[in-house]
C-alpha cells in the first residue's frame, strides 16, 4: 500500500463531507448557466440603486450600497431612510423589484435542485 493512500482517502472523505455544505451555499445555482441572468439582474439592480441613492439622497457610495442591499433583500433595518419624495418613490419601485428578484432566484434554486434530483 502506497503511503499516500491514506491521505487520498482522507481528501475524498473531506470532499464527500463538504458536499452538503457546498449545496447549502448554492454553488449549483450560481454555476448554472440559466441562473446567470437572474444574478446579473440582481447585480445591475444593486448598482443602479447605489448610484440612485447616492444622487437622490447625497449618501456616500458605501451608505448607498448598504441601503441598496438591505432594501433589495427586504430586510429594512431603518437606520437609513429616504427623505426626498423622489427617493421614496424610487424606493417603492426598488423594493418591488427586489421582491421579484428574490422570487426569481428562489425559482432558480427550485429548478436546479429538481434537475439534480433526476
């Protein structure tokens, strides 16, 4: 028996052990070709939100990005809030868009997992 054999078995065992964790982090969804449109849509929306809140509210880019992520994920801590009427109107559309993105992403998870089960 080769002295590298136990190491190889250990590595293979590690890979098998971490497979559920890899699925938990949605690697299959992220690497799925059809999911790229949803991910691109989410990234584009975050960028648009970041620049819009920077321009509409005068927030720093970091604060604008933070608010964009929190709003897009529909978390809403309340530490930053839009104050101008235009920013409030934009936020309504932005949050609805965020809900649609989340639903589309959950649908992609469902499709990829059902493909994997077959």
